[in-house]
């Protein structure tokens, strides 16, 4: 590890014990960032229940053989950046006593605590194939095999409402369209249903316009303001009451 003993913001320099709770990209970036800013001075506790950190962004390319999801050992990262790893979950923060409580009952003192425990996943659109990252690469490959055999021909990619990060929906649709074109498969319809007002709305109007052009160029049908409500093989029903034939 190279940790230049920089000064860092004064408010942080006074913190001697920093607890980071989480084992995802936010927690790991917090650890790297703190060491870059403050050097080795503060004691850092890293509280994470997971032993491996899976770098999800590349998972979308893996079913197509274009990338390999990278998996990092959390203990190795913690050791490299001189933090004490506690394989546990954060149960409570007690600001009054300056302690956090971990699963199992252990407690740690802190001057500063960073809670980076991510979002909770919840079930949505039962019956559809869900792509949540590396864990679903095999299922997506099975879908591609069905397309290649001609068992399926109408594929819809649907983004759930209430999320800002819809990028994987577009990545998967575009990669599927290229994959279909490379194999000269015919009669395959690809559509995207998104509750956004514009595709990739959080990236701004320039990106939305560019993406619309790319999708049209690849023959991908786009429906915006379209929240998917239910799916049974053959029919995707939207919250508007409209129904679309998809496999
Ligand atoms: C397929 C896919 C592709 C993506 N592509 C991109 C991309 O290209 N670019 C991009 O910026 N983002 C992308 N994302 C989104 C990105 O992966 C998430 O925004 C990111 O993982 C959020 O990081 P996080 O650390 O906040 O939360 P998470 O990754 O959810 O991590 C939360 C961590 O906290 C731990 N934890 C949970 N509860 C506790 C607790 N009580 N105590 C301690 N630890 C706890 C969990 O074990 C986990 O390690 C993609 C996501 C997916 C699924």
C-alpha cells in the first residue's frame, strides 16, 4: 500500500477511530479514499458480512463472453489498506456512547462511522428472468441459447420503477441485439420497457437523445413511461393496463 501522509480535511484529521460498515464498492472506496487523504493515522475498522466483493458492472458483458466478473477478497483489501476487518453485520449505531453494535453482540468504539450497507433487494415481476449481476450470468446464457435454438423470439427488457441506475437494462438489450446480429438470427424482436420519461434519464438529455438513436439503429423498440406490472410467458402487462406479447 502507498499511503501518502496527506493532511486531509481538518474535521476528519481529528478522528482517530473510523468504522466503515459495508463490503461493497461504497465501503471499499471509502477505505481507499480515507487512506489516501489521511495516511495511516486513523485506526479503521471495516465491518462486512461478505468475504468477497463482486465487481458487478462487468457482469452484463459476461454472458456474451466479453468480460469476466472480477471478485476481490475483502480480507486482502482490508489488510492492504491497514484496516481491521470484522466479518459481521452492523446491528446498531449508538451515538450517545460512541459505539456500534455488531451481529453477535460485539461492540466497537468510533469517532466517525460510515454506513455503506447498500440497498435492500426485493422481489419484482415474478416469472421474469431477473438479472442482478454475476449470480445470473448462467441464466442469461440459457436465454441466449433459447434464442439461438428459436425457442423464443420476443424479448423484453424491463426496468423497475423507483431506481435511478437503469444502465444495465440498456447494456443487456444492446449486447443482445449485437449478439443476435452477429449470428444472423432473424425474426427476433427486442424491446425495452422503462418507467423513465427518457431513456437513461439520470444521464441527462444529451445521453437520452444519443441512446434513442442507438436503440433505433439496432432495431430495439423503446417504450418510456412504461412500468411493467405482471408477466406470464407470452404477456407483459403494464401498470397502464396495456399488454404486450413477449416470451
Ligand atoms: C448488473 C449490474 C451492473 C451495474 N453496472 C454499474 C456500472 O456500470 N456503474 C456503476 O456505477 N454502477 C453499476 N451498478 C450499480 C452498482 O453495482 C451499485 O450502485 C453498487 O454496488 C452500490 O454499492 P454499495 O456499496 O452502496 O452497495 P452494495 O454493493 O449493495 O454493497 C452493500 C454491502 O454492504 C454489506 N452489508 C449489508 N448489510 C450490512 C450490515 N448490516 N452491516 C455491514 N455490512 C452490510 C453487504 O454485504 C454488501 O457488501 C451495477 C449493478 C448491477 C447489479
